[in-house]
C-alpha cells in the first residue's frame, strides 16, 4: 500500500506542486488566503480536500477511491478532471465555489449551502444526492 500524503498551506502564500503525487490516502488543505495548485494527484485510497477562509485549491487532475470536499467562507476549489471509483461527499458553504470540469464518478452526496455554488460536470454513474439550500446552486 502506498504512503499517505498530507499537504497544508496556510496564510497568504502560493504554492504549485507540478510533479505528480502518487499516494494511498491524501489530506490536502488550503486556508486563510492560501493559493495551492496541483498538476495531478493519484490516490489509491480516500482523499479529503479542505479549503477555507478566502483560500483557493486547484487540482488539474485527481484520481481517487473516494473524495470528501469541504469548502467554506468565500473559498474556491476547482478540479479539472475527476475520476472517483466511489462516492464524492460535498460540503460547500458560506459564499464558496466548487467546480469540477469533467471526469467520471460513482455517486455524489452532500450539501451546497449559504449562497454557494457547485458546478459539477463529471459524469455521475449512479446517484446525485447533493442538495442546494439557502440561495445556493448545484449544477450537473
């Protein structure tokens, strides 16, 4: 089994990870105006992405077993191509943006809440269980 990968960026810093990341589980976060970009992350296990307090996280390509996304407080998460064999769990809130440009996933669940937007253009094989509440939008 591959080693887990953990990356945290905090504060008004910018970092670009241009080399591909191959790992087991991954825990990646950008917080407090951080701007973190990855070319490609391939995880054989579960991935957790957290973005908060006016931060940005961009992944050009992400492959994983399952994905949990937490985006909050005027933050942005953008994934170019998402391939997920399992479930994608979404929690987007407080004027935040979550965008997936393409790819394939098994199913989605979660909430987009409090004036937030989710644009999810990956193909969902089974069930789309994400709900939008309180002046929010979820587009597939």
